[in-house]
């Protein structure tokens, strides 16, 4: 069992979440972790497992949003040979592989109705039937689940109430990292990635990275923060200042078409045609949309009026209700990336000059 918790908590709300997690680790109940995308729900789930009595066994993660109804059942409960076309061999499901340990169901709110019913039956007593099987099996596994949705608001409409109460024996709300959290997180990441890239950074550089990262557009998203710090190592030149290296990392972000640099660093793209800059903003807008999943919340996030958000969505061919669809948002982002692809060489040149 590990002795430290990786979940960073400086703000009062995140310290409260960590306190509940420590209580959950000493118990053996189901836990529902709720919070925005990238807030660190997966890290907290791993911490709970690693500090529990099940830590000597496996923690297996399943991304529910990536599974169809058929795939979900086979992934969780396994299948026997010949259960369906292509099932040439029998396969154990993740609940069996995680026996004795923990099963982390990420994005649980994306489960289709039929899958919810099958999961509920399993949670009742730990028994299940492999797809196509003729024998019932039982396992001892603890279930941890996470979602960025307000499941309680859609009970029996989009999510089964009986499954919700079965999962949420203990609910932990994980808020976005505060600026202080991000500062600390980025410093930890700088040290971790420094070892990986075999680059020992001086303390003042680590501290400067923390300040720059905490002020960026990655606020509230730990995964994007990690990407930002890693890009720093990819472009780092010892002959440049920390600030110059950070701007180069932001330019690389544009090149990868995964977002955009902080608002005060947009000068790096001033040589690009205005239409391309507009497309880059559309890509960033879609990134924010996928994080908030709600027009009103998106309006607050970008500090613009709700009519502006509706207008921007309409321009991209997206209806407000489409914000709940990962597939629609990904399709819109892919279209913009394809439009920006011919300008890759321009972005490369900007990266060299930043």
C-alpha cells in the first residue's frame, strides 16, 4: 500500500474531496466521483484503491463512453467462444480480471439504458453471465465510478435511479483545481517529466513553470495541464528564457491543433491569415464546449453572452442539445483540423520563431 496521495488539494473544496476519499479508502463501499472533465477524478479513484485493503490486487479502468451496448456487456462480463461472429476464443471480462481488487467505471453517465440494467444486476450480488455462457459466475470486486454529469438531475430519464443509489453509497464532488492547485500540480509534473526526459530543471525554472501554467487556458483541466508541461519539455531550449520556452510550447499546441495559447500569447499567430486564426478559435471554442457540455456554463466559461454562444454554435452547425454528444463535437473538431492541415508548414515556422 502506498503512503502518499497523488491528488493535489490546496483549495478548501478539493481538501474536502480528499478527506472523503480517505474515508472511502478505509471502507469498502461503492463510490461515485463527480466533477468536470480533467479535474482529477481518475487520480482520486487510483488513490482510493491504492490506500484500500484491495491495493494488492488490480485496479481496472473502463471508459464507458467508448463502449456500445454489445461491447459493454462483453467487456465487463466476457464471452464464450462462438457467442457472436468473431468470437473465436473465450475471453474473461474485466470484472473477473479485477476480482479481489477494484473496477473503475469512468464516464458512467454515458452508459446506455440496457447496459445500466445489466450493471445494476451485477452490483446487487456480484454475479454475472458471460455473453453466450451457460454458467453463472461470481466475483468480489469493488466498484468506483466517475462522471462529469449531474446524474441526480436526470434520474429515470437518462440514468436509472436504482443504479445511481447503488453506485453512490458515498459521493465525492471534485471541483476544478484552483490557481494554487494548478501551480503545485505543474511543479510536480515538471519534476516527474524532467526525470522522464532526463532533464533536471533548476528550482527557479520549476517555480516559473508553475506560475505560467497556473495563468494559462488549462485552468480546471489536469490532463490538459500535463500536456502543456510536457510540450514545454519537447520544445525547451536552454538558450531561451522560461517564458520564451512556454510560448513555444503554446505554439506547438496550435500546431497539434488541440487548443490555443493563452489570450496574451496570440501574437505568435499574427502572421496567419485571419480566417485561419478564426478556425483556431473555433477549435478552442469546441474544446471548451466539450468540457462544459452546457450552453449556459460555456457562456460563463468564456465570459460572453448566451446569444453569442448560440450564434457561435450555429456557425459550427451545432445545436445546444448537441453539447451532450461527444461524437458530434469530435466530428466538428475533426472538420476544423482538416481545414487547418494545409497550413501546417506555417505553424511550424511560427514555432521556430516563437
